[in-house]
């Protein structure tokens, strides 16, 4: 499955945010890449460019490709309620993101790899589809044979994120997806309304 594997700091500098997590190189050069990155004379972006950039930021943050993102937006628009919030809730419900939020993996990319390599179970069954949509009250666990993997044990020991929509038992390496998060519980700096406006054109 194709995924972005290029330089992360360059992408973070493009959006002026450390979207892939703490990055010492981003801290040193927190301005746009390119020879004119530090120039104060930056041309004003069009409304479309701002909207497109916000969508690109979300895609890079969560590691989602264009077709998959478009399908997710379509699902969000069909649901009742606010489309932008629905979109973020569906993205947050992806199995790779839930594994990352639980603290089983140090990054979303690492979480995706754990899922694809069959280290993660949902309700006791192996699931190797990163985009699998986790439902409320689903149980997410590390396969018993995989619980001693260094990448997992290190991540669990160092986990410090706590999210009210998730529960996790580090002893059994089992978590529970209580419900989809409310908008104000999602820490990422995302202006989802810009994405809705982009797709409504």
C-alpha cells in the first residue's frame, strides 16, 4: 500500500506545524522550505489554496491517501450532524490511529506497520487493515505473541497521552474504544470547515 515515505521535516515546515510529532530539526528551521522560506515577502494565498492546504495537512497527519480521504469525506457527509466533525471522528476511528492513541506505538506510521504485520487484534480477532473503522466498545489488544516486541514495550512504558474516549490496561496490553471523540477532545490543530468548503465547490 502506497504511503508517503519522504522527508517528514520538510512537510512539517510546509505547514508550519510539527504534524508528525516532536522534531528537533523542525524547531531549528520552523519556516517554509525552499530558498525563499525565510523571506517576509510571501504572496497571499487564495481561498482555494488555503482550503487545499488544510486538506493536505490532515492527509499527511493521519497518513491517508487521496482516494481514501475522499471516501471518508463522502461517508461523513452522509451522516447526520456536522460534516466536519463527522470527518474527524471517522478518521480518529481508524485502527492505526486508535493503536497510536492508545500508546501501543510511538507514531501513526509505526501503528500502521503493527496492524499490517498482524500484531493487533480487535475483539480477539486479528485485523491487518489499517483503515478498519473501530466501533464503540470494541476491544483492541496486542496479539499475545507480539507483546514482547521492543517497539511495543518501549511505547507502552513511555506512553503519557491520556484520552477520555479510550481505556488501556498496560498489563494485558488491551484497550477499549469507548466512543468516537468529541471535537474539542481531538488535540490536532485542524480547521475542518475549510475542508468541507473545499469539497462543496
